C-alpha cells in the first residue's frame, strides 16, 4: 500500500511539472505582450533608453523561458529527470520576476498620478495574472513574487518616488493575499490530480467503492444544506444590518433587482431629527457577497450621520474615508446622496460616479440634471470640502430619480443597451398614483424581455408632495 502511495505521489509530481510547462508558453507570450502594451502606454512620459533596456531584458528572459518550454514539450523528460526541470523553471521564475520588477526603475515624468502609477498597476496585474500559470508549482510562484516585489521596492526607493511608502504598504498587504491565492490554486490542482488517480483505483474496486460514494454523496448533500442555511442566514443578517426607513417616508418608491443573492447596490433613506429626508443610493464594485459587504458599514454610517442632520458632503467624506480603509484596492462605491426639506422643498444633491440625478416636473420634463462631478467613494481619503454639492428648489409633484447604471446598461437579446434616452423617455409621462416607477419597470421589462441581467438594478423615486416654497 505504501508503495502504491509513493508511486501515486511521484506520478502527481510528474503531471504537475507537465502542467507547469504546458501553461508556460501562453504565460511567456502574455508577458511579452504585457511588456509591449506597458511600453506603449508610458513611452511619451519616460526616458526611452531606460524603457528600451527594460523591455529588452523582459524579452530576453521571455526568450530563454520560451526555449526552455519548447525543449520540454518537444521531448518530454524521463521521470528521473523531473526534478532537474523543476529547478530550471524555478530559476527562470526568479529571472522573470526580477525583469518585471525592474519596471519600477523606469521613471514616469508626468504630473498625472494615474500615469505615474502605471508601472505599479502593471506589476500588480502581472502578479495576479501569473497565478494560474504558476499554480502547479507554489515554490516557483513564490520565487517570482519575492523577486518581483523585492526589485520593485528597491526601484521605488532608487527613484525616490513620492508614493514609495504607500506602495510598500500595499505590497506588504497585497503579497500575502496573492501567495494565499496561489496556494489555493496549488492545493486545488493537487486535489484534482489526486482525485484523478483515486478514480483509477475506484474503477478497480467498484463494488466496495459504492458504499463510500453513497456516503460521500450524503456528506455533500449535508454540506450543501449547511451552505444553503448559512447563505440564508447571511442574507437575513445583511437585510437587518442595511434595513432603513423607506416604509416611513411615503414620498419614496424604490426598485431593487439583484443579479445575485446579494446585491452590490444599496438604497438607504432616513428622516433626520429635524424632519429632513436623506436619500442614499450606492453602487459598489462587483456583484454578490463581496460587493454587498461594503454596504454594511456604509449603511451604518449613513443612517447615523443622517439622523444627526449632518450635511451630505460630511456624510460622503466619512463614507469615503471608511470605505478607503476597509475595502481592498480597486473596490469603491459610486453614490448619489440627497437631503430634502419636505416643508420648504429645498434640496441639496451630491453625485459621486453614478448616472445623473434627475429632477422631473409633473409634466414629465427635466427641470434639473445633476451629473457626477465627484470622485467615487473609497478610492482615496478625502475631506468634506472637496465635494461639489448642488442646491435645488422643488415644486409640488416634482420627482427626483436616483439610479445605478444597471438601469441604463440593461441589455436585450441583441446586446443593445436600454440607454439614457429610453430611460428619460419613460419619465416623460404624467404621474400615475403619484409615481412613474411602474411605467419605468414595465418599459424596461418589455425591452430586455427574458435576457438575463448583467448588473444589479436599483432606482429610487422621491415624489415632492407639499413644499411651502415661494
């Protein structure tokens, strides 16, 4: 039995090495393509000599790796030489990581922070993209990751980049996450290969294995039931945490349709201590549970501050800073906020990355259109003073519409989007039962028909009922 187990482990090692080299060709060509694209992006902002030296080194290393991969594939090695080929790939991973890390030595002479951070963003992308191709050899990915990060950090301090400290902190946090992801890939691959060999043995022992398979199916069913129960529990807790006062504000109608079990869109409404109506519609990056997790702190912050009559720019600043601290890189929240005095009709609106907030009069004409003039929340720390807030005056039977891009980007079977024009046309109708929301839902449903959603859909309608404005 121990001999069979040892043989199986050796065979898995051989297959892992074969997978490593089979994915090496596409990974190497992808590396060259990424280097060429990077060069094109920053060509006009760098010293050409430095950039040429860097891309030449990447191409040389990629060429060596390509020769290594082709030699392996042309004549697969015998089992006793697998360790030799593993070492060769390990060394090539160090060379590849170092060559990409040298990108940090390329100085980008641009006042635009985005262009200055392109090398760092490319490096981060390469680290993520390399995980599948290195999944068969965790030590090779570690070599690639360590050499790339080490050279990058050295390069940042060599250039005395103003973002060196921030980048170092991000790498310190980011690197373990990447390594954990690569380890997960590696473990899954090991499990899959092991199952493959186990299947061969199970075919030979079919009579005795039936009982084991039935037991395993029973266990899987139980686990699935547990997962379903946990999902329902999580959904219940999420609903309770993000519960709001919508039912207590009769002027409000909402439509929220999720792409997944959990919605990445969040709608919150609150009545302050002085009677103001506060509205919030947020669209978090992504879909499902990862996107929905950002809604929990956002909901708490919005409701707590709105209850205290805080200006919407202060609420936006607090949300921005909190989400910046909590959410991973590249996760943020596009949001629209409003505060409305139902007695006077005075309103203030703030748009940070969402489609335009619309003020529609009772005839269905657009009175005001508040486009996004603010950065989405959570991208960077901010103060309340940086937010651009628009003051508005409401008339009786005016309606305000806050909505996510899931409305306008909904597609039909021909991959045509509903678009801003169709959405605005749906608003050009008289009020029915003090709301146009049913008209919007019906027209959008008729447009997409049975086409599956591509994004969460959310819209909030606020109907002005009795402003005492002059």
